[in-house]
């Protein structure tokens, strides 16, 4: 039920899939949206959730035409690399809340979008960013967690652990009184 201005009461409504046009940043875009009408008088009525969906469809059309990364991919990035939204933003040298705003649906600029697209597509690119900018992070636990997951994504987990084994073997052979600290230093 929603309120109909014409009938001056709450009414049952119908939803119809139609082609719509909307303007964003001075340009018109066509998209498939939902038109909602009152079942009694057939006038168009307003339903907040459907209005939101239409707006998202308009934004999606804009993203597609201008080569801006999709919201779905943006939302996937923190999961894919096991990093929080704020740490990721700091890692990129952006404002702490910038990435969070993109997750809420804000439109990234083309430049920022290209960085996100590249991160999404290339785990090794993300890994190099993580290494280069780890000092931007407030916690080194976040760095280690994300690095572990990213290596799994890349699929070099086994290679790395076998390398670590090699180092350990080397150290065990070479040093008879190896301290845990020396071992840690050798590994990281
Ligand atoms: Zn009505």
C-alpha cells in the first residue's frame, strides 16, 4: 500500500517494467525502471524503495556508458582481499571515508574508478599497493590478514610456504643457536 495523491488515501499499486530516461551530470540516459501506478485511478504514485531502484538503474546506465566500475564490484573488493573499507581507503592514500562512500553508492571519479577496477581485476597489483603503502594502515594486523588472503587469491600460497620451509631449513642447518627473533627477521 502507498498513498495516492489523487485518491487522497492509501491504495494498492501495480508495478510495470518500462524504459525510462533520466539526466545525470547534464546527460540523458536510458534505463529499464519500474513505473508504479495506483490500482484505483491509474495515476503514478511514489514508493521510496522503487524510486531508489530506479535511481540505481540510472546510475548503472551512467557507469556503463562512462566506464565506471559497478557498485557490485566495489562491494566485492574488501571481501576479496580481506580488508576493511577504511583501511583500504587509507591504503590508497584517499580520505578515510572515501571508499565507504563509494560502497554507499556514491559515484567515483573516472580516475578513482580506474584504480578500483585495476585492483578488482589484478590481485598482484593490489598486493604491490599493499606492500608499498602498508605504513598508511593503522594496524599491521590488517596488513598481514589482507596479504595472506591476497596470496591465496593469487594462488601462490603453496609456493610461499615452501619458500618459508626452505629458509627455515637453511637457517637450521646454518645456525645452531638460532633465536626466534632471528628467524622472524629472516622470514619478514
Ligand atoms: Zn489513486
